[in-house]
């Protein structure tokens, strides 16, 4: 009996591919850059499973071209690259990888906070530019972290993990969330509106998914509410921040600095003016990039594929409504 086909859109940790090998006929895209949309569509056409990344657009047209698709498994906790409503309408379960990347991502969000507050990338550049001639009382002075106020926008797993780290630095915590106030109070934080959070925080860290509601959640108006000494951190999705408004705020000094793990688009265009600013630290979407965490994400995505092929509920499914219909 021929085995079901699974298309994997990138080379993953071998521990994940080994789980799939033997269970299905596996095709893995092994180039560094992602396959283009048309290629994924063609490979999905005859496939029962698709294991994709956040770089891949999986929309209704692609699903219609792949009537045999039994599972779409994204190797990411975010899934804004997939039209989940279209998948649900077609009865296709969509999997993601929550939990395993929480601590690694929060570590990195806190690293961005510290690097921007204490101007670490600028300091390294200062030496490389041969400017270090003496110890100086004011050169490269940054902002204190200990005892400062951190505003957390979105209080899911990663927002909560960020709060845990901030408590170790005796930071005051403000949280804006659509979730219950109880979890905020339990974390020793104060629930506030977004505007109040922006006005009072020394650091604002974004931890919301990208949806219609959160697209450009932080725009010119929101940036104008922030303190001139405040720092914006984004490890969520680039589209949550209006990049042009952020450039104006940073270049005019209406906020002090930004640390961005994510941009819109990705990769950032090399002529994006944000890249010209010393007070904007930008890294290439690596918050979850530890060797161990990326392997766990890949394994979890593989397990979702295996469950989908077997017709079992996915261990981590973003549209469990697909199972209600049966
Ligand atoms: C995710 O899983 O959504 C992250 O952005 C990957 O780092």
C-alpha cells in the first residue's frame, strides 16, 4: 500500500524528520530560502500533510488545490501565515507549537530589553569605530532596568514569562490584556488600559498575536503617548507596529529606543530607514532560536502531522472546531 505524502517546507531538526520517516512518504524542501507559493501549492496537491513555517502563506486557494490535505502543521506558535478560517471551513485541522518556546522567547525579549536599555550594540560599535579613548563619566550611559516600570501588552504564556523575569529585577509591572484581570493580579501586576500602560511604562513589550485587531496596534498616536525615555520591544509580529510611525518617533526623539525581533515585511528591506538609526536594535526573528527549542518546535510540529494523518485530534490544534462537526 502506498504511503501518504507529507511535504515539509524546510529542512528541520533530524529528531523531527525521523519521527515522520517510515510513517509517510516524506518530501523535504532542503534549500536555505523557502519554496515559493506556487511550489508549495503543487507539492500540497498530492499531499495528505503539510508541515510549514511562518514564512509560508497557506491560503484558501492552496487548500482548494490540495483536496487530500488532512493536516496543516505550522512550526511556530503564531499562525497568521495560515488562513485558519478557510482551513476550518474545509475541515482541515491546523497545528502550532505553543509552550516549548515560551521561556526561550521571553529570555530573548528580556535580552532585547537589556541590550537596548544599556546600549550594548552601540557600545560594541563604539570600540570597532576606534572611539574608546578613555573611561568617561557620561559616554554610552543608558537607562536603569532595576526598579523601572515594564508594560506588557498581551498576557499569554510569553507575556507571563516576561513578567516572571521582570520581577527578578524588582520592576513594577503594568499589563494590558483582553484576558481576565485575576491572572494579572496573581502575577503581581496592575491591569491597565493600553493608553495608561503607554503613558506610565519605561519599557513596553509586545506579546500579542497578529490579527485584524492588533495590526498597527502601536501607531503614531500610541507612540506619542509613550515617555521620551521609554523603550519599545517587539518579539510578537512586525505588523503589530506601524514601522513608519516608529521611525518618526525614534528619529524625532519622542521615544528613546526600540528593540525589534520582528519587522514588517520580513526580511526587512535593506533601504528601510529604521536600519539607519543607532537607537533601533533589529535582529532577524530569532527570539525562539535556541538549538534545543527549535528542535522541540520541529518535533511538536511532526507530532501534529502524525496525529492528523491518523485522523486523531492534533496534540496542539488552533481550530479544534473541526472536530465538533463529526
Ligand atoms: C513563533 O513561533 O510564532 C515565533 O515567532 C517563532 O520564533
